[in-house]
C-alpha cells in the first residue's frame, strides 16, 4: 500500500543520512585529531576542552591502605572501598554498592544532590567490616569520580563547567564540586577527606593501567560518552605550569562535545538537540551514547507513525513521550533472534502501548535500531582512531624488536551490554586500522574500572604520603 511505501521511503532516507562509509569516518577521525591539537593549544581553542587532569603519574601497583571512591555517573552512583596490598597483594578486598539517582535530584538543587550522595556514602562507611584496616589516628580518604566536565585547579579541586546528560541543577556551575561534596560529608558528620577529583575517563585509565602497563587511553560508552589519554606534557601549549617529572599529563578530552561538518546529522538529531536540556552542546554524545540512541529511534518511529500510519490510523500517544524508549529496550529489540520477533512485539506493547504488530512492522523497527546503533558505533570507532592518530599509535610500531602494544580501557553500560554496538565498533576500528596495526591494539573492558581508579588516585595523592 501507499502507507508502506512511505514508511520505506522514510527508512531509505534515514539510511542515507546516517551513512558512515569509511571515507567519511576517516574525515571524522582527522577532524578529531585536529580539534585535539586546537584544544591543547589554547583555552577555548576548540569545542574539545582537552581538560588537564593534574594526573601526571598513573598507578604503579605499590599503593597500599584503605581507600574509598564515589562514582557519580549519569544514571547511577557507586560507592566503593578497597584495601590495597601493594605490589604483591594488589586489591586485597573490595566492596561496592550501587544506588540509582532519583530523577528529581538530577534537576533539583545542588545541596540536595550532594546530601543524598553523602548520606549513601555515610551509610556505606558504617558497614565497613573487620577486613578493612585504617591505621589509628588517620582520616579515611576518598577519590571522587565525577563524570561531568570540570576545570581542575589541582588534583583535588575543580569547578563544574556545565552539566550534561540528564542533569540540570541550578547554582553548581562555577562551583568547586569537591567543596560541595566536602560540605555535604560534614553535614553527615562523616570524617573523610577527598584527596582526588577525577573524571570517569581518568579513573578508567588509572584503573586500567593498574592491571596493564600498556593502557594509554580510556573511553566511556555509557549514559554519555567521553575519552581520556596520556599526552606528553610539552605537547600542551596551554599548560603554563611546571613540567611534571614524568613528562606526562593525562588529558580528559570531553569528546562528547566534539562536532564536525563531517558528522552525519539528520532531522531527528536536530530536533532531539533543539528539545534537549543542552541545545547545541554534546553533539557527538547525542549521536553515540546510551542516553540518546533509544530516543532517536523513537523519533524515527514517530515520524513513520505520523506520515505512514505505521501503527494504525492514530498515533500511539506513548510514542510521543520523550525518552520513553530507553536504549536497553532498543538493545533488547535489536538482539531479538526469535523467528517472530517476539521481544520486539512485547517491547512495543509494554513500552509504547502498540499491540498486534505484524512481523513486517517488527522487522522495520529492528532495521531502524540497526541504523541508529551502527552509526553510533562507527562514529565512536572513528573517534578512537582520531585519538590513536594523535598518539602516533594508529600504525604498527616497533619499539626495539617488540611490537608496541596499545591498550584502550573501555567502560560503560552501552559498550558492556549492547553487543551489536560493541562488535560493530571493533569491526569498524579493525577495518580502518588495517590488519597489522589492529594486531597491536587491544580494547579491554574495564567494568567499574573508574571506581578502582579513583581509589588508586586517592591513594597516590594521600595526605599521609
Ligand atoms: P553511567 O554512564 O551512568 O556511569 P553506566 O556506565 O552503567 O552508567 O551506563 C549506563 C547506561 O548504559 C544506561 O544509561 C544505558 O544507556 C546503557 N545501557 C545499560 N544497559 C544497556 C543494555 N542492556 N543495552 C544497551 N544499553 C545499555
Ligand atoms: Mg560511569
């Protein structure tokens, strides 16, 4: 019928506008490298902030003692404690708890959010068992993983540049987030000092390096997306401080804010951005990350409902609700291997109130998921290639006789759970690097590496050293 033909037309247009042929991906990778240079050259020199982390030494494995970490992501926050045993013992014991952030706190006041976090932290500290040892007279120390852009003023202080993802809290931008957390910790009557403030990318890099010496970059693919890597301190013109002894500095790219004319942006992306909490910002993130993929799919399906009556004569009301289709549900539909696409049928019914869908319609829904997920995964691969190029690690290098190994620590629920997405990312990266370079590059999943990483950085910046 004419309706189905119109649906196919919308699909075809989507496919064309989301296309990411290798040539385009190379342009994206090159643009990423160029923006990295610009962001390192001067403050405000690029959409890429290329933030200096004040981490000039990564964990060596000799850290010892009891340390806490608090990881504030986009969806959950985790509290963690770890007993570090040094070179031989490594992580002697580790415990964590995960708490989801009540949505109302994401758009409430700063003190409410920090009070909620500090209360959970205090409760967690109270459950500390005998296996953890704090030397007499010492204060507990904490690494704070904060997954938002921060202008660091030292390893343990920094001001919020902007909220991202689902957060919009008045009055925190420009404030020192460690001071905010410290005040909330004091209000709980908890005796604890924040000795390291780290972005989740930095935490993941540190946690990754602790277990593998060849980790030189970290990528987050969760609610949002970001990357960090090890840079030569002399290659950072905007850094006017003393050169660190190590000669290295870890950079938090804030790549979620990357944008380029080479990015394949559709009408759906433009509308999503315009109606978002942060219009014009985080454009790369809005194409790639877990917060947005399901929402893009919803917008495409809505257009098909409106213009091709895909789900019948009236538009299913729930299909008009922003963010109702979450990426984990999109992922579940995309991974449906049943012959009648049962999961797709159930999800459409349960989430969008659309019942009795035909197999043809379900297949179309899967196809939309496929286009959106693969565009995101391929763009993420291009971003990684851009970083590898900046590091001079995109070609097979020999150092001495050995092949130089490059490990990228990866974290985030999107990468971890959305298998089609992560497989597509790896295939694309391989395709762009070629066989020889691929052999020296490893992507290593470091689930919750950022928590351990923050604890390790708290240890290496302890007040008692
Ligand atoms: P955060 O980014 O908040 O620190 P995570 O790294 O745990 O938290 O990532 C959570 C995000 O990962 C979710 O918001 C969701 O977008 C995505 N995600 C979680 N599970 C799945 C899944 N099964 N399939 C696809 N995406 C998922
Ligand atoms: Mg996280």
